[in-house]
């Protein structure tokens, strides 16, 4: 499997990417798939953000071992 966008909204997106990808690789992938259009581009939703509702920044994918789901915000 290759990295993919699993959800996309106007101001946020969820990606499923290899667990060993760096933050920079994740953001580059997100920008390539759906350019954000803002000066700062996509940013990873960090641990402690209320929108994560207590979930981790990197949630293991149930379908593809070795992959994680990550939320990004515009």
C-alpha cells in the first residue's frame, strides 16, 4: 500500500502513511495531494489538541500494519 488521504475537508485532512515517515514527509505528501493554499500550509494536529479528543497524534491503522493515521489542519 502507498500513503493515501483518507478524509478531506476544507480546513482539515486525515492521511494514512507509513509509521516511520517524518513530520516533513507527511506535510509534503499532504501538500502534494491537496495544496492547502495558506501561507503555513498543512500542520499536524498535535497531542493535547482538543480536536483529537484524547487520541494520539499517530493512530495505528487497523487495516494496514506499519501505517498510521494523522490529522492535519489548514
